[in-house]
């Protein structure tokens, strides 16, 4: 594991590495991440980026297809993720102040 200047591993916040999609279509954290002290912040950072919002959109679609969400719930959540995904190019710890 390589360490960056800010002392985080080089894989920090990369969704395909820290929360990859398995053969069954479900996402799981790999065993190598369980021993990392940055695992929670890393996963949060990964899910706050545009790829994370795409993953959440997929979860919403799956819930809709299973009948767990109504059309309007699906539409509302997908609209939220779409807006957040376009504007979340920043790092988790550098959020905008309101």
C-alpha cells in the first residue's frame, strides 16, 4: 500500500477498489480494507463522488424493480443523486459551507 502526502493510502476514495461490485452484482468491502485505519473515511469519500452516486442510483433502481419504492420515490431519489453527482467533484473533507 502506497501512502500519499496527506498520509492516506493511494487507494483512498476509489470506489472500484474500496467497494467493488462482486460477481453477483452486490458491492462488498475487500478483506484488505478491514485492517486499514482510514476505511470509514475512505468509503464515505468514495460514496460522495460521482461514481458513488451512480452506485446509489443503481440501488434505487433495484429497489424500484423489487417493488420497494414507488415511481415518485424513485424519481425523487434519482433526481437528488443526479444533482449531487454532478456537483460532488470535491474531496469529502472540503465541503461547501452554507
